[in-house]
C-alpha cells in the first residue's frame, strides 16, 4: 500500500506538471487567436475608413466630411486596442515593422499642410520639390530628419480631416472647402487617399502575420517555449500600461500641460485613445486567462489585478473631456495623475504575475 501511495503521488505530480504546461500553452494559443481577431476587426474598419475618405474627396460636402470624421473614430477604436501587441519585437514594431507608419505622434502639422501663419507650408503645398504625391514619397518622408516629421498614419489622416485645434470646447474645424477651392485642393485629396491606402496596406500585412496555419509570425510565436511566449505577451501589457500609456501618453501631457503632447489633439479624441489602449490591456489579460493559471490563480497579486480591472475603467472614464482642457484644470489633473498611478501599479502587479510564472521581465 505504501508503494502504491508513493506511485500515486509520483503519477499525480507528473500529471499536474503536464496539466500546468498545457495550461500555459493554452494561454499562448488564446493570445494568438485574440491578436488575429483584433487585427481582423482593425483592418475591416480601416477599409471602411478608406471608402469614406474616397467618397469625401470625390464629393466634398459637409455631410461627406462629417461621415469621414466619424469613420476615422470608428476605425481608431480597434486599433487602439491592438497597441498592447507591441514591445516585444513582434510584427508591429520589429525592425522594418509598420508601427511608425501607422501611429507616430506628436505630429508637426506644417510638415504636411498649411498652418496658421504659414499658408504655403507642407508637402501638399510644395509642388516644386514634390510634384507627385505617391505612396513611395510619403513612406520615404515619414520621420525623415525628425521624429515629428510624420507624413503617414492615423494622425496624418486626423489632421487632414480636422485641421489644427484652437478651440477650448471642441476639436479642429478644418472646412470641407479645403478639398474644393482652397490652394492645392486636388493634391490634398490625393494625399488623403494615399494615406488611407497605406493604412490599409500596413494593417493587411499585420493581419496576415497572425493568421492561423501559415508560415508567418504566429507560427513562430506558437513554436516558442511557452514561458518565452508568455514573456512576450506580458511584456506588451506591462510596457503598454506602465511606460507608454501612463507615461508617454498621459503623464507627459500632464507635466507639460501642452496640447501638442496629447495623442489625438486634432479630433479631441485623446480621452478615448486612453480608454481603448487600456481596454486592449484588459482584453489580453482576460482572453489569455493568465490570472487562472495554477501558479497565479489564488494569489494576492491576482486579486489586486482583478480589482484594478474593475476600477480602472470607471477611473479613466471620469477624466474630463476634452483632454487638452483636463491637463490644465485642477479637477482634471487630479484624475489624470490618479489614473497614471493606477496604470503604473497595474504594470508592477503584472511583473509580479510574470515572476510567479517563471518569467523574468525587467521593468
């Protein structure tokens, strides 16, 4: 009987180890599926945005202009949730990856088009140096000679739709007539269409990299040792919460109180960028069931993370709108700083979760 008991314990131990390994593998598989479905939705909405921009530039009017702006917001939501898939040298931000073409900011408006005080500024108005606006040209000019020299992506499109924001209670008010009878109206339309084409091109490539049963990054990712794959997905959540969102996207603007440092400054959609970025982090944690892994499930840190996932949505939603006013008034600044601290705490909790899973993340 004694030997049977020992044998049973050994068999149980082997089974438990195998079961745990399988659970880690399941989390990796769930992450891959989640990333792919997220990029599928992002691509679908970018394609809708492209159609709306083409319609607007073909028949500029108050109605088609407003439809194009709403399409930008509609397309922006799922992309914001995908930004958590960064920070581990994956398809989005590896060497040669499209992140810089998709979402670089802050943007020097005068690099693209006219601004107040410089009516002939920008690529659009420089017909001598840039007689033809092409995909190749815009790609080559993006971040050329300066990180604010942004020529492509969501924020370039945003600026071309809204224009500069000089208004306390709302976004920029670029007139739709900029695409009818303003100087270089046809070039402006061409630029907007090409920017939309590039957006769809880059997102098509990302979606392809995460398709199932293909020779792509997803296949490589799922072939990693489970702990190595977990390190990548947790790094994305940790650095998105702690460095990028709470730091670059919130605290910098809080500290400088500068409108130019907010993420979507032309459309006044920065408050939603923040919420969508956070939702992306939360969806990774939930979809992969990281907190239900045996090494984590009943721990204090798992309880803390679950509590933060409950409280952070309400906290972020309480940031006054628009964000460019929240960073300069006392009430708004208090909420922003509290949000920054909670997101940083979430990042540190996730580092602890990684430790419990045998994953070392330097943060």
